[in-house]
C-alpha cells in the first residue's frame, strides 16, 4: 500500500507496511490453509508456533533469553497490568513505591492502591509532569518500585533508572524495543503492544521467574502471572490477531537490525524533531531538555490563535495524529520504531513553511 | 475466498466470508483513509462510530435497546469476566450462587470464590456434565445466580432458565445471538466474541444499569463495569481490530435476518447433525437428548480403534476442528451462526460413507 499519509499517532500507531500486508493476507488465508487466522483454533499447532515464537523473539530482542525470564502475551492493556502487578507483587501488609511522572504512572498508582499500601516515592506533578525526578530516595521496605519509562502524554523519558535492590517494575508501553538497556535490571516489564510492539488488544509482560516464587497470597488464575507462565500464555484464548501482529512486528524489528538499529534511527528522528522545535520561532517545547522523550516529542504554538492554520496545513500534507493528548493540549509527534525519517522530515518542512508564511 | 474447508472449530471459529473480506481490507486501508484500521487512534471519530454502532447493534439484536441496559466491548475474554462479575456483584459478606454445568461454569465459580462466599446451587458433575440440572432450588439470599447457558465442551444447553427474583448473570459465550430469548430476564450477560460475535480479543458485556447502582465496594477502574459504561467502553484502548470484526459480524447477522433467522437455521443444522449421530451405527452422542446443544454437537465412536480412519477421512474432505475438547475426547461439531448447512450436510455424508466402509 503506497500512501502519502504520515502517521504520528501516539497509539494505536504506525506499523511497518510489510506487517500490514502479511496481517491482511492472514485474515484472508492463513499460511495457505484455506482458513483465516482469525477463525482457527488457538490450539492449532500453527498458532501455538506463532505465540511461542513471538515470546522467544521478545526475550531475544531484550537480550533476556536464558536469563530466567518469561514472556507472556496477555489481554487487557497496560491498564490491566496496573492491577495485575499489584495483585501479584504487593504482599499482605506490604508497601509498594511508585514514581509519578505522568497520567499513566498516576493511574498505575491509583489502581494499585486497591491492593495495599502505596507510597509515592517521587513525583513531577508540581511542574505538570514536564521533567523526570532525579536523585530519588527509595525506602528500603518496598515490595517493589514502579516506574513508567516513557511518558507518552508529557513527552518525558527516563534516561537513567534508579539503582536499587528493590524489585523494579517498569511500564515500558511507549518505549519498549526502542533503545538498548540492560534489561536484567528490571524484574518485571510490561507494555501494551500498540506503540512499538504491534496493535491494540494484547500486552507483553516480561517477568523474572524468581520474582514470582515468593508470592504466597491467593490470586485468581486470570490475574496470576505464575498461572499464565505455567500455561505458556494460553491459560485462556489469546487475542489471536493481535498476537500475530506482534509476531510480525517483532520479526520485522529483528530483520531491521534489532533494538540497536532502532535506537540509532530513533535518535536521528528525535534530533531532527527537537532541533526544529527549538529553532522554529512559532513553537516551543516544554519538556525539560535532558528528559525529552525519544518517542513522543511534545510541542506547543506560542500563539494558540494560529492553531487552525497549522492544523489545516498538516491535514493537507497527510499528517495524521499530531494533536496532543486531550489532557495536555498542543502537539505531539510520536515517532515510534516504524516511523520513517522521511515523515519526520516532512513534518519539519511543514513547520518551516508555516513559520515562513505565518511568522 | 473460495475454499473447500469446513470449519467446525469450537472457537475461535468460522466467520462469514464477507466479514473476513472487509476485515482484511480494513487492515490494508480503512475507509479509504490511506491508513490501516490497526494503526489509527482509537479516538479517531471513525473508530468511535464503529464501537458505538457495535454496542447499539448488540442491544438491538437482543431486543434490549431502550430497556435500561448498556453494552460494552472489553478485553480479557470470558475468563476475565468470571473475575469482574464477582468483583462487582459479590457484596461484602454476601453469597453468590453458581450452577455448575461444565468446565467453564466450574472455572467461573472457582475464580469468583476469591471474592466471597459461593454456593454451588446445582451441578451435573455427577454424570460428567452430560445433562442440565432441573427443578433447581435457589436460595433466597444470593447476591446473584450465575449460569452458563451453553456448555461448549460437553454439548449441553439450557432450554429453560430458572425463574427467580435474584439477579441472573449468564455466560452466553457460545450461544449468544443464536436463539430468541426474553433477554430482559437476565441482569448481566457476557460472552467472548470468538464463537457467534466475532473473533478472540474482545468480550461483550450487556448489563442492566440498575444492577450496578447498588454497588458500594471499592473496585479498581479497569475491573469496574460502571467506569466502563461512564467512559462508553473506551476507559482504556480497546482491542480495535477485534471490535471491528464484532461490528462486521453483528451487521452481517442483522442483514441475514437477525437472531430469529439464525435460530431457524441453527435448529435445522442441529437436527441434521443429531439425526445422523442417532442413526449412525458407529457413533453415539452422550449428552442428555433434551439438553442437547444447538451450537456444539458432541459425539463419540463406539469403537475408538476406528479413530484414525475417521480422522483421515475428515482431513481428506477438508473438515477442520472436529475433535472434542482435550478434556472430553471424542468429536464435537460446532455449528455456530456462520456455519452453512452445506458443511453440516458434508459432515453427515462423511459419517455415512464411514459407516458404509468401516461398519
């Protein structure tokens, strides 16, 4: 499919063209079976291979294969993991720590509070979440510390992670597979798929098996990570199509050079984007410069009255999904792995043209 | 797509050809937008229309529009609704009643037991779930009574539902939209989509608003039906593709004459299937005749040694998904709404040929 659309949507978001082609083909006729992917049994060996291959691929891309981690593709979105994490890891009379760096951290914290005591270890709410707290003091009595690595709405991102012996749980929904990290520092990583790992309807959970061994409390099966691991991510019927799209996306990622190659391209795109935001007289960025997200560049018009003109120009050029989150306003260019630099170049040109004509 | 495959899978299961065609097209280019359905924002007006239209259509097909019910498309499968139902409806110190008619009822009961007191009001476990309990005495102190209307694994189905003033909760995963019922008798209906309402990754919940008004206990947002209704089924990012497949499937259903037309066709298919099971000397059915499911016909070889021959014959004729559930053995012909009678006729012919050659 050739289009002149440039998809800056924050999620669900841009997918590689070959992923879309293969996914559409599988809906019509899966593996030349004469049946659609979405009408075969999830226990069909062909689908069991797909989900297991996607689970292995996820671990491999994070360099966590053979390191005592399990990968799961579950349903419910990151929002369900907010609950599942606390259900599993917050012990009776225990306390969990949350670093509050935006709406999603805040939601994670609120949902966890139904399961026990929560402390907000640090917060950037005082400045409308436009920075990442530094030099955080972490209480030593926590069951776990929860972090949101990238804040999609406010455009900030952790560059360094707190050093701690406490189990580290990270919501990487919007920057997983986008940069090389030592992922062994994390005890549990979760991410909705619809940014860098596929489309909506499935969430990836990567968990250190050891972390789950200590759990004593009773947990319903569907909420229980151990049960999902035991059943190889097939405790109940998975979201078959979404798992397949993740499988295709992770394969594309691998074939495109893996996380290292993605990081290089993402840095180049972000550099281009932020250079223009800083240079252009009509716009400004408000995220703290050292904390700027490589995935979501947020920016604002200095003069809000020019919004209609800029929006019209974007629309005309096929730029989609550039509006900021409804709670933050302004603009947001989400430049995930699958976003080609040519689309960022176009957006930059549009911003330059806009400045030349309306500045 | 023309195939000579006959898909008797119990779920995910057969979908109408036009649904597959439209779903595949939307993955390539949604509504001629130049973007894929699976990479646009779920808050794009085009998708908001889809989910709202699917919600209205579901209520209309059940004849529940304007009767104080809400329809939601949530994630997690029926297995998550096992938990959500109890989380919402089982009050502190309250008791819920479950009728145990198979593995899924049993799972629903077990998952609910984490949230309070459960009584098993009736069970057919004594005869390996091959019948539906009758003349059930229902305690008057229950917060709700839970029923599984159709038992996919054992091939039984409620024909009459208990008369009670207690809120009736029904898992209709495998027979929703397959027969006309007075759906106002139910206070909460839920169903995974992958049998009669689409593909996996989404579950339909239809709930009487009044039922939720009495709830006092604190419930995390993602588990809270009221929150999902308040946010019009968009509390968190929905499973976009699966919702779209449900939308297409419900439209197909409506255009095909609605639930009444489905019931007529389903009865004809089931009659054909069970007549052959009863007539054929090599097979027998073990579900109690008056409780036989119109959706899933289970049957067994009298002589298990002939299994390889029958399986080979089925494979040769393009018959897919005919094996019984791994816990039940034997065979199971799932003949959901989208299954054409011609596929059932073929299966019957294969059974007759098999009898003629191996009897």
